[in-house]
């Protein structure tokens, strides 16, 4: 469920990416149990490359990063592009860091909680996927090196 009034920039970007099929086939490449599940790199590197530099302005945080909310990942101010995460628990500390939820999971959180998190944090700090390689090699890299990752079949807009 998307709430444009929570974070209009994030909601609009998500809507446009969904309409283009951007998230179809995307892997949950960073799942940290007790924290969050991250996705949002297109499986085709030629598509990801274009969107990786298409940044959107930050939205003010009007809603808390509560369990089930969906938020754009950032690497600091002004860096939101396509990567998202679903909060697996209440992550109130993210509110002060500028992570602005734009929606929430209204059903199926039990499925989200079962996403494979056995790889842990990404390289170089963990055994999970290296985000640089994910961007450069896409699903080819993820399927070969991290076959247990869960993925999105397709995303659609329901009215």
C-alpha cells in the first residue's frame, strides 16, 4: 500500500518503476533478520546502469520506520535511486537518519519474514552479495553465487 502523502518523491519513483517492470525478477540481495530486507537492483545491468544515477530528492520523514513499512535505501542525503527495503521490525533509529517510508505491507508480512537471510551482510563486511558486482553483473552473478536468494516474480499496480 503506497501513501503519496507520506513521501511524494518516493511514491512517484516507485510508481514509475513499477509501471516499467523495473522490479520484475529483482532479488532480495540483502536480508538481515531482525532488521530489514533490501531489493531494487534490476537483474539486467544495462537497465540498472541507467537508473543508478537517476537520483530523486529526499522526502521529509513523516512516518516512522515501523515493521512492514517500505522505504528507499540511501547512501546519504540526495542519493535515493531504485533500491528499497522492507522493515522487518520497528527501526525508529532510521527516522533520524532521513529514511522516509512511502508505503507498507498490508498482507503477506509472514512471507517477507521468510525471505532467505542466510548470506547476511554484503561484502566486504559479510558473506552476502557485493553490491558493486550486483550492479555490474545483475542476476547472472546472483543466481550463480547466491542461489538461495528469494526474488520478485512481478510487481503490478492494484487500484
